């Protein structure tokens, strides 16, 4: 049985039997992959593995190929880096739940995508380290994820422009169809695409502007990728932020 080493970000888990689960990861070696994890609820041995498999948690692993089965297994798995605040801050864990679900719904490819993986891994690091700007993080994440999935605006922003969701273009005149971001949301999209994640705390937004931009970004994703409509954690995110 061939082994290999890799890094991954946990996207989703499903219980399997009494003490096992299926873990879906975004990996550096093969895009989205699923693994059978045995003994996660066992009290014997070296303790539960369950703590490692929370949304957006980074892991390093040695995998074992299972040629006769659909899912590989882990020979060894450990934390990719030590999380300082994400597991203990309800705002950050809510944000992580949303980010992981979005990635689980949208990313289906099983081929390596280094820019996407580096962005997601770096996002977990950035969210964990962040003090200011946490409430804006999901907006920055969605804007920049759209870029990595191939939906970056096709032209440069100009002040006062609208954003045509169908065409993926900023436009000085509001399109006749309903698939459009308001001028305020279009300006914020440009801001989020340009903003250094460490300066998100400087972007002053109230609850309504966050909610409006979140809705606009979900509409943008939804026009291109139907799977975004299945994301359930949006409701929890709106309650917290």
C-alpha cells in the first residue's frame, strides 16, 4: 500500500459507524479528497482524533492509498500549526464554519491547485492571528475566493460604478437586468480585492453594509455556481455579524 505526505484544511466530516468518520479535506497534493478516519471516538490509545477535524483546521498527514476503495486512510495525522484563538473564539469558529462549508460546496476538483490551497491555508492562519477586523473577514474571504475560482472582475473599478454580476464587469450605467451589485457593494468588492488581510480592521462597516455585501457576493457566486445555495451556515453568520 503506497504512502504519501501532504497538508490539508478540514472542510467537512460525516459520522461513519460507531467510531469512524469520513473527513473531506482540501489538500495540497490532490485538491479535495476524502479520507476514512477510524477510531475517532475511541477512548483507548492516544486520545480522540476528533479534535483535529474541526472546520478550517490545518493538518499535516501521511496518507495511505486504497486502490480498491474510494477513500484513502491516514497512517499519521497531526495539527498543521498550533491554533491560538480559532477554537476558543465563537466569532472565529462561526466564520470558520462558514468558510469550510463554502469550500466544501464549491470546490470539487481532485487535482492540485497550489494558488487556491495556499490562499485557504493562509486564510486559516490569518483568521487565527487576527485581533481587529474579524467581522469583515468572511467578506474578504469571499471576494478573494472568487478571484481564485476564476470569477475576478474582468475590468478595473471606477468610482460610482455598478457591478454586472452576469458579465463580471464594472459598469458606469446600471444594467437593465436584476443581476447587479449596487454602487456601494461594487466599491466594497474592489476594496476587499485590494485590502491586505491585516488591515481589515480599518474597513469601517456597519451590520447592514456587511449583510448587503454578503448577499451580493452570494448572488455573484450563485449565478456561476449553483452549489452556493446549499450553504446552511449563512444564517448563523448573519446572527453573529
